[in-house]
C-alpha cells in the first residue's frame, strides 16, 4: 500500500447521509484514491433531507468537513408576508432529486433567474471559508470539485486562487449544455459565460464520455489535453453480498431515474402486449418491476393499465443504493432505457455500469451505434434494441430461454468487464493528479 503523503480536498455538495445519483462517483474516488497515494478530505454541506433510504456505503476512514448552508430565496421569503407555510424548498438535498409535498417540482422562475449558477449557491461562502481552513491546516496538495451542483467549481476555483494549488473540475453532467435541466434561454446564455470563465482556470477538466468531453473542449477552449475522460464504473465489492437465484417468473427489473418524455417506454409496453396477444409469451409467467425515482418519472401503473399489462408491469417504489444492487442481482434481465434528446449522444448513465457489475443480461432500449450500444457489445453483457422488430426478437428470445431452462444465461466478457472497476478509475484520476503535481513542482 502506498504511503498517503499527498492530500486532495474533494468538494462534493452531496455526501452521506444524503443520497443522490451523483454521489457514488465521488464516494468511490474517495474510497480508492488512498491505494494510489492520495489521502482524501471531503468538503460538503450539512445534510438536510435525504433522497433515499440512507443505505449508501459510507467511508468511516475518510474525514468529512460539513459547512452551513443558506438558501438566498428562503431568506427573502422569511421576510415576506406571502411566504408559503411549511415549504422546505430551500433545505439542502441531493440536487433536489425529490421535493417536499406542496413545493413545485421544478425550480421557480425566480430561482432560475436569480440563483447562479444553481440552487446551491448559498453554499458558496461557507464552502470557501471552511475549505480555506482545511487547506491551511492540512497542507492540501490538490483540489477536486465535482458537479452538479456547479457551485462546487466556484468554490474550487476560489480556493485555487487563494492557495495556488492545482484544481481539477469533474463534470458528471454537462454544465450549460446539461441534458436534464430545462432552463430559460437567458439563463443558459449566462451559464455559458460563467462556465467558460470558471473552467478556464482549472488545471484539468474531466467528464464521463468522449462526446461530452468534446462539447466542453469547444466551450472552454484551453490547451490540448486539458479536458479528459474518466468514465463511470462499478465497484466489485458492492456486489459480493448478493447472489442470483432463479425466479418463479421471468423477471425484468429497472432501477433508478426515469424521465417520462426522454426515456419513453411505449415501445416496450406495446411489444409486450402484442407478444402476449399473439400467444408468443404468457403474461402469467412474466414480472416486470420498476424501482423508479425522479420528479419526471412516468406513471408506470397507469401505463400498465392502458396497455393491458396490469399485474405484469409493476411500480415497486424507489430503492436505496444497496437495495437497488440487490434487486439488479436478483433479476433475470435488466432494462436500460437510453436518453433521447439533447445530450443523449454522450449519456452513459452510471446505472449502466452497475448493471454490468450485476452480471445479469441487459436489455437496452438504445440506438444501434450509440455509446450505450458500443459498451454493451464490447462487454457482451446484453442486447440492444432500437426498433419494434429488434425488441420482439430480444424479448421472445429471453423469455424462451427462461421457460426452457428456468433462468437466463449471462455471457459477459470478463476480460473487458474487469476494466470497468471503480478502483481502476480512481487510478486514472490519481494519474491526473500526479501529472499536475509534477508540472507544478517543475
């Protein structure tokens, strides 16, 4: 084990006990960076409401520093006689993945136009103050900020200027060109300017896919090699407690966020309905389980009724991180639905890597030739369907194998899958850190 004589300050707004889709990437970097000689120190906000069942893996050996948080809009509302009673919209949460009852599902226009670059700008002042104390006391060598929210990068940039140490900005999603967040055009224009101004000061910028890296290169410019790709991955250790056991029915499982417009399910439900109407598959022998979160999720139960799939397609409710891994490992097949629309060309979704780590066959509703399709083909971990005929063939084939053998065979290519580990990704990040340290000391 290397001596951890180098320290990195990880700036991540979301940290346990909060949960969020983006938490795992930073958490796993912190877990495995010590194997490459880097001791992580985490700067985060004090937790408010969480978005899951708080079963995310924690790291007891990693020191975490928590700051206060103030919501500027809530501070204004406190002074207003028209303030809505009981609405905790300003409470820190995992990037507002879920909202309390009575609050708007989407940020208000006031928030969109005033809070720049994001809703968590109320963390900025506190993050800089606490981050400065940590760097001075701990003799930190490197700053690493991860987004969303992008306020983390504003903190990282300021600390870099204060202490003159290298700073790496990690974008799990794009910033101004983010595929998920719908913004007024004026805000998007302002964010483009902020993004360019902030990220040009980073020593390196990383993101999760080459298409997104190319978008950032065009946006922020800079020297060749400044924007790099460190893909998502899975942690082998997370799956050790769970084993696959054959099910009484052919079980297809979906876990994670699902957007009703950008990740449509109509083709799947129509194909299932048609195959059952033709007698090609028996609905009594199928169980399609959705464990969905997100404020734009579809009405699974309503769709099941409209496609005559009641009792076959079920909304099972959201799961925490560990529970989702167990549900994946227990499935006969895992459903993945590619994002359709802006930004989809670079969207892998960290969920796809956990699916691969589950070592259960993946049925992906994705475009042939897309990065999702390429990864599935490279690892031989499933099937991709982008037409009704492809999907009919895939579903019928998986169903036939289950009814014939009592399970569905998994034929993933282990030589490729082993290269998708979180530990190796942490090694890639450590390599970037080391090169920047060497350059700074030269």
